[in-house]
C-alpha cells in the first residue's frame, strides 16, 4: 500500500513540475532575444550576463518553492496513509490474537473431551472439530494444540497420560488429514515454516515425508539441518541414526549434543558407532569416536586403531584421547610408533593416554621421552606415566633421580612428592 502511494506521489510531482519547465522555456526565449537585441544595440557583455543570471535565479527560486511545497504536501499525505495502514494492521492483529486465544481454548476443551469420552460421544466431538476446522488458520491452531499435547504426554508420563491416549490422538490427527497440512509445510520457501513441519511430523510419527527430511540434511541453514536430524532420529525406528550416512554438511557440536540428548531422554537403543568411523565427513567421524567413548564401546578397538592412522590430525587426536579414556590397550604399540611423527598437541595426548593405561612394556619408551624431550611439560607427563606403573615405575624414577642430570632431579622430585599429588 505504501509502495503504491509513493509511486502515485512521484507521478503527481512530475506532472506538477511540467508547467514550470514550460514557463522557464518561455522566459528564456525573450531573455535570449533581449540579449541579442542588447548586443546589437552595442551594450556591454557584462551587463547583459548579469541581467540574464538575475532572471534565471528568479525563475529557479519560484520553481524550487513550488517543488518543496508539493513535496511537503505529499509527505504529509504519505504519513497520513501510513498512519491509517498501521491502525488497520494493528486492529487486524488484535482481532487475530483474540480469535487465536478463543480457538485455543475451544480446541483444548474438545481434545480433552475426545480423549476421555466413549466412542459414541467421540463421534459428536469429532464432528464439532471438523466443522470448526474448515479454514486453514483454524487447522493450524488445532495442529499446534495437538503437537503441544503430544509433547506433554511424552514428557510427563507419571501424571497419568497413557500410551493409548497418544495413539488415539495420532489417529485423530490422521483422520482429520492434518498430516497433509504438516507435509505441505516442508515445501515452503520459508525455513521457519519447514522447521515447524519437521516438529509436527516427528511428534505425530508421520513417516511419509522422510525422503524430504533427508534432503534438508544438505541445507546450509544450521537450524533447518539440525531439526531434520532430530526428526529423522524420532521417525526412523529401525535405524534412528541412519541420517549420519547421508550427512554432507559439518555436524556441529550443538547438533551432536542434541542427538546425544535424544538418546538419553527418550531411551533410544544405542547403535554401534564404529559404523561411522569410516565416514567421509570429518565431523561425523569425530562424533562417532566421542560416542564410542561415552558408551564405552570397547568392541570398536579395531576402528579406533584405524582412526589413529587417519590423515586428519584432529581425528587422530580424538582417537588418541578415546583410546586412553576407555583404555584400549591394543592401541599402545600404535601410539608408541606414531609419536615421533606427530605435532606437539598429539604427542602430549599420547603421553596422557599412556598414563591412563599403565603398561610396563612402555617403560623404556617413556624413559626415552623423559631423556630426549626438551619440553618440560612432556617430561613431567612422561614421569607421571612411569610413576603410575607401580613399584617398578617408582624405582625407575628413583634411579633416574640419582643421575647427574639436574633436570631429572627437579622433575622426578616433583612427580614423587606425595604432598603435591
């Protein structure tokens, strides 16, 4: 509305300015003629120029005043139109809000009556809901109420909501063909409407649009991608984490936490995460290694060893950390072998991993690190790892402390001091 008002104002302004242009042309012609006459009458060039400039300034001033007057009138007109538009829009919003509140209360009462009524009474209630839900706006509010009710049932089982009530609510959702409304939202050009559709389908267990959800996994929009992941976990009962096979975009830490929360809150069956350690997506591999650590999947030792050879240093670092946390002793020879070719952060992680799974076969290697490394932190950690080997490790440190190398004495005395550790 404002756009059209601006266009009309611009056209009116152009039309009103046309007489000024014609007037200026008419005034300039006699001025030019007079100048020629004056020139013919042997008047000075300077006086004719001053006279011409004075006439031009007077013409421009009159035109400018007229133009500014028109602009002021049009501005007041636009403001008046804008004020009317704001008042009308505000009135519409208030009416819609009141109507939404009324429908929400009405639907809540009908849904409660439907879920607690007998079969013959339920048919009457269903007829009422169907009559009210003829319009798309009303259907949207009904879907929201059903979504919220389903969510409360799934999270507050202790207050008496039975699984039978959830099944009955889902049947009503299908019976009224509300699933088609939710599916249509997936094809919207607006991402927040798509997200709304994802959530509705997930809570009502509608699996008809899983292929569309998988397409959203490739979206550049982080929120859209995360909601698609959560929906697929809930909808794909046979393989809840199968979406990881199709994930090409980075699997962010926030998305990983959301998936982990779904496992814990909803008690999902934990898969063998070693399945995804060979993924082409770096972030998926890191997530799989973290889940192997959290759920202590020791049977994934061969896959962890493979990750120790991975070309990406971040994946190697996570694999080193996981091997120490869940004490995969099969990794010790590989950690020893890769130490000399790793950068500082991974070398430090290797020593820490070895200290978490003390093994006497690593004693000579750790003594070599203590002897050859120039970095004090690596020397301290290797000394701690030796000390955790028990009497054999402690006696080895005591022997080293008696050596003439002063740094050994300071570091080992620090490690053996029970007041510090």
